[in-house]
């Protein structure tokens, strides 16, 4: 779970392969990424400029999601072992 630098967004992740983005002042869900490459997600952070969400998976991949297009834009493969 992470809160954006400007305090406007909250991002969270779940074992159900999803990432949720909330508007904190409005207290509502903005968007939910589901089944991101069918991998369980265990960590999530939002960029300082609020344009990207970066997630870490149980298999060791790191994925970059672009909020403007609501698309995955890059996958770093197996950065960490073990």
C-alpha cells in the first residue's frame, strides 16, 4: 500500500492479482488493474509525479503501469532471486 506524494491517491495490491487506485479526498475507487499477467502481487508504490504505479510480484518480476493509459508499459524480469 502507498499514498501519493500529493496525498491525493492511495494504491493497494492483493493476492488476487489486482491493484486498486483510490481518490482519497473523494473516498472512491478510480481504477482497478486486474490479472496483471496472472501473477500474485506483493508490493506496490506510486511514482512521485503520480503517473506510474510499480508493482512487485511473487515470481520476482517488477511491472510498471502507466495511469494515464491504464496499461502495463514494462516488465523487469526476475530482478531478485530467492
